[in-house]
C-alpha cells in the first residue's frame, strides 16, 4: 500500500499526494510518448470559459489496464479512501505552456462522489518554473498547492475547486498532467 507524501483536507474533502510510485523508465517512456502525441486545443475548464480552450489528448479507457500508471493509481485510491472502489471513466493529458489561460473548475457535479487522479509527467521540474495545481476552499481561498514534481500523483475529491497554473516565463518545458477521472462503484 503506498504511503502519501502528504495529505491536506479542504472543507472536509481530502487531497493525497504521492511520490515515487512510477519507475523512472516508465516515467521516461511516458515523457517520450507525450512529446510526440497529437494534442488538440479542445479542452475547457467550465462552460463559461469555453472560448479559452487548452491543449489535451485523450487516452482510451479500455487501454488503461496496459498503462504502467494504472496499478499505482488504483493502489493510491484505496489508501486515499479505503471505503470506496472507483472505476475510471475518462483519461486524458493536458499540456500547458507559459501564457496559456487556465481557469478554476471542479471535475464533477456536486454530489457525484467522483475522484480525480492527477499525474505530473516530467523527468525534471524546477520549482522556479511554477505550474502548481492550486486547490481552493468554498470561499475561493487558496488552501493547498501541489508542485509538479516528476512522477507525482495527486488524488482528490472531484468536487474540490482547483486550477492548474501554467508554467512561468522562464520554463522551457511543457507542463504535462495526466488526469484520470473515476466514479464510485461501491462503498
């Protein structure tokens, strides 16, 4: 069972952060694949920000069992919330560069009980580059920030308001986040 690097709670909703769950060879292979992937400017944060699309590429849900990140994701979910089993229903990768517009959003409708597993796919990241995912409370006050460290996984309640911040101007690499959206299948 993986142990979280740290846990935060925001308005009674958990955020668990894990490091070291992916082998370096798997992380390097994912970085290489993403550097050649076909991204489209098709993803939106919320309906009211639809004119600000950002770059994403989908991963077929039926392809997930062959992916090296799925077993540690499912193990982290069990540690994060041992009373609920989840099933992935969507997986995709966002890419952000300096100057991109990204907006706060929730990953599911209120009461859906969904979870998000968010992987940071990079071989190295300098903290001066920014690119953190910021989580907010119900008053829209920032309560936690997750730095995009190589192979880091953040697991959180899909109702937590959050935003992925684009990298700073001094960053020369794209910021890749691999998101797996999960729905509960039983308690």
